């Protein structure tokens, strides 16, 4: 695989690296560390530690020797306590916890918070499933400032909850708030919580569940994929730079936009993929679009949660029934597909793909970690091993009766992954297998 064309941020090699936000720094699922094992040992991977946690979909983030993850517990009826845990990265020891009450009334898949914590220096930003946003001190969990989307912006929480992890852009924290008026996206001063700007109307659509990303191409842009369009905002002012209409069935934009200059790709479960070509001058063109609106009779790539990989002249992504597909970057034409990654051809079958050097590391929703190489010639599996039990309700008939839907974190030679019972740290460092 060729990753030299990545331009989201400089792709320099680090001996070790943190994972401070959703899909790592830059949100494009690139793990830059070296010294990682080439193959999975026959005896499996070494688990550094296991820590009990409660249920939740939030993936962990890792920064400055600390791990942050969200979970929840039921109080009575729809009332719950959401919680953030801060753990020592090396030992798994709990450093502090903080919790707050919420009401999950009307929430589908009411199994806990969705958004991955965003760590930034001595602060961590967390978002609850019903729109509680908090800035906490990483040293002790004390609250620096907070906001509530429903109270402050009259947000109508969508059926599957608030899922978009807040994004750092300079001195601002940018959140997909889904508020009334022009408050679909809201920027806060990241230190004080003061509202810096509001942008995009919520009058004609829901916010969706996709993650905002920050790209730099000619100028910095915050890319927001919501239920009626793919939009670009100026991170300093909230000004709409451009918008491409894209009405998404059931208000379900979920997968994170994929960026590899000059192309920006989004892919949805029902409505397939759209590829945009961005010019440094600011002009934007629709390069190609899928034509199918069927999850079954799909044409290009119909992703559920998994972000596609754009590599050289090709695209690799997980489709609506778990098929790993290869497409031509220039046209969206399908080159090949395989069911090998997810095993079961089932609705909502999914997997997370992370790039590390010339390969991909894949955690499928069966709790298996896979090392693989992807090319236009096909899928080559280097190895796989079971790392964690699936425990979350799948919402559709599944062979194992449960799934792993939380995104893992990769940092400092290890993978950190959770289910609804435990958070575990597994070594992928060469030095631990000599």
C-alpha cells in the first residue's frame, strides 16, 4: 500500500504516539508508530491489563500517560448516570472518575455514551448521549466549563443520540450541536466555554452521527457531514465555505469523511458514496457519485460506521453487509470484494480499519484483530486473533448474538479496546515478543 499521498497532516515517523481523539490525531485512522510486530504470534497477544467498565459505545482516547473513556449505568427507567474514567495508561489504575445524570428517554440503542473523549493539553472534552458537553481538568476531573445542547441551543436529540466527538481547531472547540436556528454547529472558546460562533441551520435536517474533521487544503476547513449536505466551514468564523447537497436516508450520515488530497469521500449505509475534488483555490467539484439507494443492491460503497481508506488510485471500505470492497478512486468502479474480514454477511456487520505502515490493522465487530495488506490485486490476510468478547446488542440477527462497536485506540505500542464489561490493553510492540 502507498500512504505517501496523505496530506491531512505531516506523516513523519514517531517512535511512539498518543491517540488523543476519535481515530487518532487528525481523525483519519493512521497509526504512525514503528517497532510494531509484523505478524500475530501463534500464542496470541499479551494482555497488559484488564479493567472493569460499564456499558457504552465510546471508544478510548490516550494522551500524556492517561486513558479516557465514557460509560454509563442505569438508575431507574430511562434515568442513567454517565461517567468518564481516567486511567493510568501503563497500569490501568483508576486515577479519577466523574459522573452526571442523564435521561435516555426516547433514545434508541440506549447502551451508553457514543462520543470518544477529545484530549487537549491539560483538558479533556466529553459529550454525553443526550448532549451534555463538559470540559474537565485532566489532573483531577474537576469541571472547567460545561454546556448542554438541549438547554442552551434547543437541540432535538436524534434517535441514536449525540455521537459527534468535539473537535479542536486552534483555540476553539467545535461541536455538532444540532441546535435550533443557526446552531447545528457551534464553536466554543476551548478554555472558557464562551460561544465563539454558530453555523448552519437545523430547520431542514438533523445533525446526523458523523464526526467533523479538520483539513488543510488551500485554507483550513472543518468538514461536517449532516443529514442534508456535506459542508465546509471556516474554523475561525463558522463561515460556510461550500456545501454539496446530499439528502441521507433516515438522517444517518455516520462514517467519518475520508480525506486524501485533493479528494474527500463520504459513504452512507443506504445512499452509497460521493467523491468530491477540492482545489486549493477553494473550488469544489463532484468527482462521482453512487447511484444506488439500496443497502442490498449496493453499487459503490455503502458504509455503516467504518471510515473508508483512500490509498493511491484505490479506495478500500466496509460495505452495508460487511463486505470489504476495493473501488477505483477515479470512478468508484468496483474492483473486488471479500467477506473475509467480517465473516458473516449480515446487516450492519462492520469493522474498524487503521493504517500502520504498509498494512492495515482491522478490528471487526466479532472482537478479532486482523493484520492485512490491501491492494488492487486483492485482500491478503497476514493473521488474526480474538482480543475481546462482543457484548453489545447488535440490533439485527447476528451469529454471535452481540457485537463490538467501540473504536479501539492505538498508542505507545499497544491497542486499547473495550466492550460493555471491560477495557483492556494489548501489546503490539516487538520488544514484548522477543
